[in-house]
C-alpha cells in the first residue's frame, strides 16, 4: 500500500490544493462524493490567518491545452476554517492534508500550531509562493528563506510538513534542498507557471489581475523536468503534479521520481478524474507509456 | 397546491457524481442558432435555469489547443425519452467550444455533468402576491426561458414573453422552443417586431396596468440583463436573472465564476446561481 511520510493511502493519486472543494462537491453531487471519493488523500484549499474574498473577476481564461487562473486564495481564515470547514472535511473517507500560507514566520507558526494540533489533520502543506512582509522576498523563490521558514515551523508539529514548490525559479532543486535542510518531510510540485494572456476582443489583459498561473497539460513537460531535478538533488519524497490527465501521464511522473501524483485542472473537466487516473495507473506501465509517446511522434 | 419549482438538489436529488457520455439524437438549425438533443440515461430531469457542463467526446482538447474546458450551457427543453431524459440545448457558435458543439452529428457522444446550479422560482415564491410572470430573453439567452415558460404554463401561471435579437443571423429558437405561445419580439435591425431593444417592450409593459403584480424572469447578454435589473429596481418589481460567468468546472471547485455581491465579497455562480434575485447583485457583471 502506498504511503507518504507514514500516512497510508489506498492509491497514489491525490488532489492539487485549490482545485477541488469537497464540501461544494458534496452539496452538488450528494453523498456519492463520500462513497466514491476520487482521491487517496484530500488537500484543502490554502488557509490564511485572516479571511480573504479573493481577486476581482475575471479570474480564469482558457489557453491551449490549459488555463490561466488568478483566484486569489479566497478562504474563511484560520478561525472560520477550524470552526466551519474542518468538521465537514473530517467526514471524508481519506486522510486530510491542510494547505496554509502566511506572509511572516510568526503568522505561519500560528497556522501550523493551530492546524497541527487537530487530530483530523494528517499533514500540512506549506504554500510558500507568497512574499515575506519582512524581507519582501517570495519565500519559495529563495533557498535560504525556505530553509529558515522550515527551521521555525519544524519544532511546532510532529505532523508531516510538505513544501509546495513554485516552478517560477531558475533552480527549484536548490529550494527543495533548502526545504530538506530546514526539516521538511516532503515536497510537492509544480505550482502553476506565471503566465498572461490578452483578450483579443479588447486588447487588454484577459485576467483582472493582469497575470495568473498556467495549469493543464500545457505545463506537463515542465513539471516532469522540475520533478527530475528536485528528486535528484533532494532526498525527500515528492508529490508530482502539473497537467496530469490520465494514468499514462501519472506513470510518467512516477518514472521521473514522484512518490505520489496529484490531479488538479483535469478535475474541472472530469469531477472523478482522480479515480479514473488511479484506475488507469494500475494498467499503465512506464515501458508502455514510453513506447506510446515515441510512436506518436510525427 | 401546485408543486413549486425548487433548486434541483431539493427537487430531484443531486446530479449524478462525475461526467457521463450522452448520445446526440438530433442537431438541427434554428434560425441562426442550432438546437441539439442529447439522450441522458442517468440524470434527473432538470429544472428551468439549470445548466450542464458539456464537452464533445471527440475533438475536444485531444489534439491540444482549444477547446479545453467544458462549456456551461443552460438546458432549453427537456422531456421523457425512450430510455431516459431528452435534453435540448440552444447554441450559437461564438468560439472554439460552441463551434464544436454546433458541429455535433447524430450518434456522436458528449461528456455531460449535471444538472447543475439552482433554478428559477415561481412568482409567489419570489414575491408574495405576485401572480404572473414576465419572461425577458435576449439572443441565445432565450434558452432557459423556453423550459420556464412551459413549466409555468403547466402550473397555470400567467406568462407574457418578450424576446429580443440583434439581427436575423443572431436569432433563433423561436419556432422550436416558443412555437406554441404568443411572443412579443424586438430586433435591433427591425427584421422582426419592434425595432429596438426588448427592454423597450419591458419598460412599456411595466408602465402598464398590472405589471407590479408580476415577477420578471430574464436571461440574455449582460447589458440587457443590467437594463432589466435596473428597470425592475426603479419600479420595485421583483426579478430573477440567469447570469453567466466564466466557469471551468460547474461544481464549486475552480472558484473562477466569481460574481460580486452588493455587500462585498463574491458568490460562486455555479453553486450560488446561475439564477439570482435582482437585489443579490450590485450590477450584472460583464461576462
């Protein structure tokens, strides 16, 4: 049976943070969501210390084999999450990983202590694609910042700490090594690629925020390469993601060094993509996947 | 008492979990639009205002490029079929996704998720004492009003229908979806009915005798919906609007379809809509 940092899982496919609202899905599809839950573990949307309403629309834009988003991390804040969402997420039939983000080490510490103290929570994912208000630097873009953050957080919980790596750096492996030195238990990658599009009808940026993150099959080869580099440099287990839409895709990420894979954008197209990818992965052997890819080149 | 239309989750149980392939039983021209029918062997019958996420089984992202995401399309009509439920959709080719849907051939299969979202309510549920309904549709937005008109007819709710189109090319659905009832038309080019906007017809109607006792139901382009919302607000007439917003998933996962609320913050149109009361939005967002 697959496992991640001591968390036993029924299969190797989980969700990417921010791409599945299990509470909303249950409202729409009923208890079938619990009976046929698509993922082997559930990763929450990112929680911040205070509530956030998210960015002004327009928030999404379709692109070739993918999409841009600038959602802006809408969430109820730590207190709202613990009170309203956590009890409902605890009803899911799989381990729960809570994603957290803050703009300073003390705020991060507050989140990790509060979330880590809850029995319902199996692990914590650190979203480090945010600026540190003290240094002005994006934590996840700096190996030293990432290491220092983990050194602050590591003593606060015995639960697995997973660092979500940003792909928007020249050397993601160096950041992964920083996370490992600071005491992280695992890394997950890739987050979305910073990207823009202009609306041809208006000649202005397609997203209200001006730019957003690119996801979907368009980013898959970038993710596979970053995964190879990260797993070669750091000794941590890695959750690989970035455009996975099938078992063949998932097998590619496992071949590149991932311990688990995550499905994100594909769930928008297929609400049960997680289960489908897991079932296809059982049948998809890496050798076949390689042969298929090679034969398909024209 | 008449059974009232309710949000689908209360009316017919939740949508089946996941997407399912449904076969195309027909695809025909309807004015400048197309009407295609799917045979849904699993889903419950949808309520007026609900929508489905649709993507063709073939030639939808499989060669890269676009379309990639499924498209949110309101159901225009429904009825029992030999082995399930017939779903009719009115579409206009305005981009890679709707162009592909327009090309569907009988026997093709479409990935379907739904029915999704809430539904229109009866007049007296929107405003106690309101007896009648005024349906105001524009362009491709006439679609959900067809099913709504039929449901109201079955429940003896008095209905008046006002439909507007830009020009002959950008019009359709009349004979197919509104063939059996009286419709007052407006067209910007004057090819049918009043030359001008459908909201001109609404303004005249609301200025008339008993319009204050009716509820307005509307779907159409954002500028038209905003004119309807503002007309109704100015005359204290209750209204329900079926809105549109860019949507990747349709079930609350992507947070893309945010619509500003008057008191700050955003609703997710897929699960909090697509039907909203006029006073639930500060103004109709430009999709």
